[in-house]
C-alpha cells in the first residue's frame, strides 16, 4: 500500500535520512550518544574532565543560538523536514536516530506481528550489569505503541503491566515481538515479549486508548519556534 513507500516502520532496514540536514543531525545524535556512554565508563583525571566540560559548555552555548523548533508537529508543519512517521524515526526519545537519549530502538511490522531490536549500554544500567527496569518498561511502551498500527487506531498508553522474568543484560541485542490482542471501541490491547539470547527476560501487556480529541490538540501550549 502507498503508506509502505514512506513509513520507516514497514522495514527492518533503517531508512535513510530525509535530507542531508537529517543525516547531519543523526551524526550529532550518534556522537552525543557515544559521549554519554564514555562519560559513565571512563575515568580521566579530574582536571581533564573540567576541560572537557568547558569545551562542551561552549559547544552547547553556540548550538543553542541556532533557530529552534519545538516538537515533532512543529517540524511537520514547516513542510520541509519530512512526514510524521519520519520525524518519529528521528526525534522519538526511544527510537529517534537523531535523539541522543534513544538507544535507539528499531521497530518494524511484518504481517500480524511487530518486531524490534535494541541494545542498551552502560548508560542504562540498573542492577549491576543489567538494564534498569524503568528503561525496560519505556522500551515496551514505545515498541507496543507502534504495534497499535495493527489495530488501525492510534491511542495513548492507558496501562502498562510489565512482568520481569529475569534480569535483562546490558550490551546484548534484545529482541522484541508484539501481537494485537483485541480492539474494542476506543481501546487497543497489545501483548509483547523481550528476549536476550533467545530467553524471555520480560513480558508486557498494554492498553492504549484513542483520545476523543485529535492527538494534535492534546499538546501543551508553548513556543513552536524561535
């Protein structure tokens, strides 16, 4: 169908950036992501850390003087940054390739199942050598939110019930799979599993509810650009 031609979630392959601008943003996001990992694992001398901080502060200050756009809908309204699915693929805090907060999670739809893969490094540590349970839940929330496509109606998370069956290891590719349980009225139910090395580390059941108003009307009032 036509949507498959541009929706990055219909393929396991990571889609190319919408433009050279987004290619550059992905590079910046990747560099900051690498910096986060280095920060929580390296032990340079204290003076060197202060030097690094000063350089980063100067970079952040200069970066902050560039024109700003606040939120994916604001990016979409400008018309030159790609369609909404592409912007989710770039800016989402769990899957966005241009967002350094994201591990990032790669999600794709295949028939009546949704699949995903992600590797969480030392920046996401909870118990020693294991992923923090809050990030396990966050990954499920994002992943299962994409799985709502199978039900044909977008919604917001109503409940998210995670069962932690064993510790989820760091620095190991985690595989996720979700299926649609049912849609009833404005509600969509989804089930999913997370596996490491073929073993289930966590299961999740989620309920999503389609708002009565369009999602575009739910965002908080604020600046859209400057």
